[in-house]
C-alpha cells in the first residue's frame, strides 16, 4: 500500500472494521441484556405464579399450603392437585422448606443426579431474602435462578419456591441478532471498502493529472508550460500555483544558462579560429626553430579540441532553445551507412580495430542528412575509441517493424550497469573510459548530441552493455515506404 489511494483505503478499512466491531459489540451486548431481563421476568413470574398456586390451594400447616395427610417420608408432601398445577409451569421448579425438598418439576427430574442434587441444595442453602436471584453453573448447563420466600403463620419452617431457566440462550452466538450481524457486517465492510477505493480514486484524479502534467514538463524543454489552476480554494490548486512559480524561476534560469552557453560559444569561435590560423602559419614559417615545432603542434591540437568543444556546446545550446532547424528530405540510409562504415574502417586502422559491415537493408527515412551522418559517426567513433586493439566493431542496418534500426556492436571496455542511466548526460564519462592510457578522452557531449538528433527525428537510442564484454548501440528511426 504505497500509493495514497491504497493508504487511504487501508486506513478507511481499519476505521470501518473497528467501527463495525464496536457496533456489533454494542448491539449484541444490548441484545444480551434485553434477553437477560426478559428471562429474569419470566423466571420471576414463574416463581410468583407457583407461590400463588400453592397459597390458593387451601389451608394447612404452612397457612395456605395443602399438604397430603399421612404421607410417607419419601413421598411428595404436596397434594396431587397442586403438583399437577405446578407441572404445567415452564422451566425448572422446586418447592422446599428449610429442611427438605417438597416438590420437583419434570425438567428437574430429568437432570443428572449430580445436577439435581446441586439444584436441590441451592434451593435450601444458596439463597436468602436479601439475595434471591443469581446464576448457577451446572455440569450440563447454566441456570438463572430466582427464589420466592413464603413465611408461615405458624412455627413450621418457611416455604421456598425456586424457579429457574436455562441461561445458555444468553451466550452471544445463540442470540437472535448474532447470525444477521455475522452475515451482514462483513458484506457492509466489503461494500464500504469497495466504495472507499472508488471514491478515493475519483478524488485523487486531480493528483494523477498533476503528475501527468509534471511529467510532460520535467524534460527541461517544456518549461513554458504551466499547470492548470482552477481556483485557490483547495490544496491541489495551491500546490499547482507554487509549482508554477517554481517552474517560472527554473525557466528563467535555464533560458539564462542557454543564452550564456550559446553566446559564450559563439564569441569563442572567432578567437579560436584566429588562434588556429596563427598556429598553422607559425608552423609553416621557414624561420621556426625545430625545437619549437612540438610545442606548436601541441598548441594546435589543443586549439582544435577546444574548437570542437565550442562547436558542440553551440549545437546543444541552439537545440535547447529550439533555434536549430532540421531540414528534412529523403535520405537513403543504406548508402549513408556504407559511407559511415568506410569512414569507421579508416578510423579503425589507426586504432588497430577491425570494422565490419553486416547486413544492410535498403531503407529510406525523412530527415536531415547532415545531422543523421553526425549521429551515426558519433556512435561509430565512440565505439572505435573505446575498443582495445585487436577488437572489432560491427555495423548493420535492419528493419524492425516500421522502423529502421542502425546497430553498432563492439567488443570494447563495456559500461557498468550503474553507469548506463547517465551515459547520455552532458559532460558525463565513466571513469573506466576516462582512464584509458595514452589517449585523450572526449568531452562527454557526443552521446548527448546523438540523443538530441535521434529525438529530433522521432527516433530513439538504446544501449546494452556489460563491463568488459562490449557495448551495443541501437538507433531506431521511423522509416518511410520506398516509392
């Protein structure tokens, strides 16, 4: 969940889940308390009804309780009529005095001997008038018990009526609302998460548009564009305003830097040309001493390198400002590639590198022949420069779909994987390339110029390389149908 949309949905899911769990707990707890109150009322009603039945049954030693006369000690002491009336009452029912049990309802008789004995002892010992109700845990079940105490008008023991009901129905999973909640709440949770995902995506669409606009501007050649601002009433519009202000400052800085580079390069061309001509004239003079020639040659070489640097800087500066026009015309790439291969062969002879020309497919593009030749020569020269003696450079021209693919493959030093993302940056050179002994490295502008030319023609440059195993450059350009 690294995206804002995912984090918002996840946070909403946690909050919604916690709220639903809390809601379920409150509802089930309320339902349990309500069920418990209803059960207590039923048990109390059963106890009072049993007491009323006994009281209205007649008179006897308990003042209103009918007792069978001449009964045996092990036989029930209540009359059959009273027992029949008490038998229709729901739940568990026991009638006792302070010494013995006088009556047990059929549900009590169906209990195990241990549970039956425990309930009988509870009816005599466990409760008092001040504590007449409570829960009693049995081996087989859990009961809610209510005692009704009847005082005798004589010296006979007090009469007790115990009414009880099974309390297992108070467990959460047995409540009436448990199943609906168990089924409904997960569906509500899932539906809420889906809705939250959709709503967050809809509300974050302005952020996606902001990102797309920034991606279109970030290349440095579209700094004239601005982010749309509808109002200053929301956070995104205020962010867009700040970004627009920053882009305006960057545009000014870039424009100033480009003007400075172009102006400086233009101003340097003339003195460098004059200096080069003076050096060549001095070297051709018959009065120059032989011991001065090496110094003049070194100065001339450095002047030539400086002139090349100035020319490259001027090219890139004009390209950045959009002042470099591409004169498009029909270009036969196969003929140009063969010409570039001949030039590369001459460069390879001096460096001890074998240059081979592979498959060349006849292809035509619309482009500037001067710039395309410069593009191909930059790549080929770079391959020859960084290929060791006895190495090889292979050149080919293929058709890939609707594109023409110019491929240069060498067996040279290669480029480390960590350096590949930076090779088209200006003035960048890998350390291994710069450390070649006995040779002067370039300025790090050739690949930048090559990339600009390829992009200006609607193409691209791709590179694949392994350190110590060579490099493959592939230039793709949109091809046109041959007439």
